């Protein structure tokens, strides 16, 4: 990664993140209860007023380790513009390819426990941005932030040092690339896949009346004959219909994936992929040409790219 | 289950071992704890996006790990124990279907304060290692 990038990122060291970030809600019993239920924490000082009154706290307190929850942004999206220094730094790291994030270290000090009605706000400083490190997750930079939490009176109630790793998701090794799903080969369609392995796109033909048909099946729909043979297609056709698949993604395929219904010049249609073209440029009716693609040692399938000219 | 009575400072000794806590990491647990901590990062609830970001599945967020460390300590120490500092480092992610087993040992005590070394391990290795400093009452009578 270029020195200019790291210099730009490092310019954030020592910078305050921005104005104090206030919690959306005051410390309240509902959020404490949800937390304790999810964590399975049965400590009565968090949820049982009577037991809490008898405790050293003299009343309900929030679990100290719940600290960050009081100022979390929640599901609200970040504003598109005008973010704070942390947002700016994250955007710089994102732009350099370090798009994933994982928290690695957290140190919290509690100066006092929080009570119902306390309203926290957080101020943060970006402490450091590490050199690029190789990690099990991928190459990345550790970003360390220090935060102070104040209550509604401005009293410092807790402090935290938090470290995250911003990293590039590891490149998938080619050996790990999953294979395309295998077709379900039957005695009716085996010729099609066998032909593809030999570089031929075969069409089933009725031996009695000469009708072509696809997908393969045992009986002619026109004359009901069970006798058939095959003819080799020229590989020329046009795009009859298509969809561009973005989601859900199956690892063996590249996305966006153009799934097309190809009208062969012989008259039959088959489902295939349209390749070698920007999905945005695919149009119904465009002339196509066969390209046999060997996906691995066992699987070769007909694909189509735009016809030249 | 949190002890109903709190340990007294004088009853705790360096080398004491905390009762083990086994946490079955269901998918529901990972999502519920993330949401209870108001953490809506997709890697904690959306398997597809978690995979795109280089993870094999969704994984527990660090706020919840803190939550389990806190629970593990007061389950042992009791309701009058007061946590002063929690310092943790994350390692192997907590993925759904795994189990995290939490263990701890008292490593230091002075002036009413006790320091406990904690560890939460799953089938991949140590998910969390760290230390917790807590204050215990001198006399619980």
C-alpha cells in the first residue's frame, strides 16, 4: 500500500473524533432486561428492585459491561455526508481496500455503576493506526480509539480503549473455489453432456418425424415416437429472454450472473449463461455464438457470448 | 446463576479457580446478544454478508463477549461484587453451533481488589482472554 495512503490515515492520530456522541436513551430497565435475558445474566442488582435496594448499590444498576450499548447508534444508517473523524478514517481505509472490520481488544474502566435515568455521552480520540499487518483474516491496519463516557452532569463515569482491525477479506485460493453444481444426468439427457464434453452442442431429433426438441425427453411431443437421434447445432442463435442474477450468490458462479434463454437458429431454445459482455449491455434479440467452457475436468457446458460484428 | 451471597475479600485466595461456565453458541444467542447491545453490524446477523466480508458465518460481537465475561465473574463472586476494570482480547470467533467454555483463576489480590484471569475457549481456540479487576466486600456478615 502506498505511503501516501498511510500518511493520510496517520494524520488522524491524536484527533478527536468529533462532538460528544449522546446515547439515544437514558439508562433504562427495558434495555437492561433485554441485555440480561440475552446474556443469561441473573444478577439481581440489574433487574430486581428489592434485591438491588439491599445490595451495595442501593438500587437497580446497569451491568457495567453493557457500557457501549448506551451510546450505540443502533439500526439507524450513518449520515451519507458530514460524518465525524472516525467515519472519515473508515472511509479512507475502505477506499484502500480494507473494507472489513473486526474488534480485537477492549479495555473498560468503570468509575461508578450506572443507575436508571443516567444519560451517557461519549467523546473519543483516535490514538493510533498501525502499519499494515498480516493477520489470519487478511492484511489490515489496527485502529485504536480511546473513549470517555460522561453522565448528564458531565461526570466521568467510564473510560474505554478499543482496538479494531480494518482488513482486506482474504483472497479465496483457487483450490478453494467450489465447483459448479453437477447436472443431474439421466439416460435421456446423457447425450447432451457427453456431446458438450466433446465440444458439440447436440439437439435431440425425432427419428420418425424429424422434429427437434429440447430439453431432452423420451417421447416426441408431435408424433409420440420413442425413437430419436441427435444433430449438432451450428451454435448460432439469439437471446430470447434473460435475467441478471445478483442474489442469492452461489460460490461457484461469478456475479452478476446473466442467465439467458437462447433461441438457436435450429429452432429449439436452451437455458445457458451469456458471458463476455457487461450485464448492463445484454439485450433481448442480441445475436449470440456458442462457446464451450470447461469448468473443471468433468464438466463442460455450452455458454454464449455476443456474436462478433 | 448468580450466587445469592457475595464472596468476602478475605475468603478469596490467589490460585482460586472459578466455576466453569459453558455457553452454547446458538444462532439465536449470537443475534439476540448483538441486538440487545444495539449492534446491527451485518456480520452479527446476516450469514451471506458475513461470508462476503471474509467470515465463514455470523459471529458474536465484542460487546456480548464483554457481557459474558461480566456474567461469568458475578455468577461466581455474587451481587455485591463491583467490577472496576475489564480488559479483553479476542481471538477465535464465536460461530453458531460451537460452545464457549469460560474458565478463570484468581491471579492477584490487594487492598480489597481481586484480579481474575479469564478465558473463553471454543472448538477453534481461545475466543477471549483477559483480566477483570473487581472489588469485594471485606465483611459480608
